């Protein structure tokens, strides 16, 4: 063992000195040399989770893969410009998502041991991603810069300079839920592997640029100012309108169900906590170290949203279709069990979904609207935070 944890209490580990000095990759190596304990397992799982995110940023940085305004997990994170980037390649998105799936699975394995009474403290402002892989923290690489943009808008300025959280067993359930969420997204992308479509769209862009030539006259065209958006839509539609890989769809469904289960476990564990010590997500009678106030009935309203999602995944509630007049809808559980290409035209018309339609109870947006009303304009922020 080449590191010593700073102990605040019998089971507490202060992870800040190690992470801030050597970075995530070397912290993993250090933690792996320690004997398993609940605190060590949480620290290892948490750092593996962060390192998985770091690896996506590193791969994107090598190829200047900035996905602009795509509001998608992992792909949306800001990226500094790489003046010496190597060319983008069509399989990059698939490689990114395969890495996410593998890294989240590894993090989950470590987190299974993070149970019982323990504490791991970490100052989030001193965590950094080695995006350019030079072994030191440079501008744009701190966690609060790279991944905390959305959360940072809600934080008081003083907490952007020092923000220590004491993570415990409830937070292990929360983090496990988050790993399942990201793994589910990874499987969704892999199910509709976009590599071939990206290559086709890029080839078309190059050929049209050649036809246009260097002397093209600037005129007003319908999509001129939305060129990237049009290309992104072409990639998305081209990918999902092909037969998906069934194993990845099933893995996505299973991870989403696991996310809901771990989220419920989180709220159960929070309710049993006797302390109020630098909390990540506070329960009743607790205060978040983030300085964000949580309404009293957050748990009930959020779990109601997740129950609706779970019911849809299990086929207990149907998704309404306009052709059925409120008497029935699409059984998503059947569609996920035996998935087909996403054909927008036939899905809207109904022909492409008729084999998955049935009579039964329909899900509505009542629980989601109650949650949104509770947080007003910050509902999306809290949904990301609570996962």
C-alpha cells in the first residue's frame, strides 16, 4: 500500500488528498492494494465511476469529438479544444459507449461491498479529470468545470471553491443507481450501433462539399444555420431505423429496472440515518452540503415518477396511442422483449406498433407534472441529481 487515508472517525476515509494529488487512475491502483472494507469499496466504486467518465473525455479529446448541443449523457460534457487532435472516426461513439458499459459494470461490482456504517469524505472541487492525459490538472479539467456545469448554476459561489461531501451507504445505493442509468444509455446506443450510419453521413457531407467547390456563393438556404443539427438528425434516424441488437435492448431494460430498485433502496437508507453530516442528497431533517433545499415530499413525488417508469417497463401501464382513443396503448415490455426498428412514420400511423398494442390502463403525466411543479424551473436539474 503506498497511500494512507486520513481518518476522521473509526470508519471514515478522507479521499481528497489522494485524488487531488495523483488523479483518478492512480487512486484506483492505490485503493486496489487495500483490503476490502465498506468504506474502501465505496471509494473504489466511486473513483472507478469517475474514471469511466474521464476515459470518455480522454477519447473525445484525442479526436476533438465535441458533440455540440447534444443533451445526452456523457456526450454533453464540455471539452477543451485539442490543437493536435487526430481525425474523428465513425466508430468513436460506439467505442465510447462500449467503454461506458464496461466501466459502469466494474464500478457496480465494487459498490456491492459498500454497505453498513462507513463514511468517505471528498472535496468535489479538488477532483479533476486528466482529459489531455498529461498527468496534471489543467484548465477545464476540474470536476466542477468538466461535469458540474449544470449543477454549478444552482450552487452558491463559495461552494464552487470548497465542497466536501461525506458519502455513506445510502449514497452507495444512489451511485449504483446512477451507474445503471449510464449503462442503460450505453446499451441503447450499442443496440442501434451508429457506426455505419455515421460513415455514410460523413461520406455524403464530403461529397457534397466537393460538388459545392471553393467558389460557392453564399445564399439563404432552409437549413444553412442548422447544418450540424440536420446531420445529427440524419445519423439518429438512420441508426434507429435499423433492426436493433436484442441483447443490448434487454440489457438496457434490466439496467433501468435495477436503477429504480437502487433508487428506492437509497430513500429507504436515508430515512434510517441518524446524522446530518455533509449530506449529498438530504432526507427529512437533513441539509445538503450543496446548499440546495429539498422540499419535504421530494421522496414521495420522485418515487411516484419512478414507479410509473417501472410500470411502463414491466407492461403494467401502457403508453397511449392516438388511434386507440384512450382505450388502450402500446405495451413497452413486449416491444423491449421483441424489439423492431424505430420507424417514425409507421409508429405514428400505428401499423409499425399494432402487434404491441392492447387494451389496458394507460400511464399519464400526473406524477411527472406534480414533480415538475414542486421544483418549478429547476425540475430537470433535480431529475439529473436524483436520477
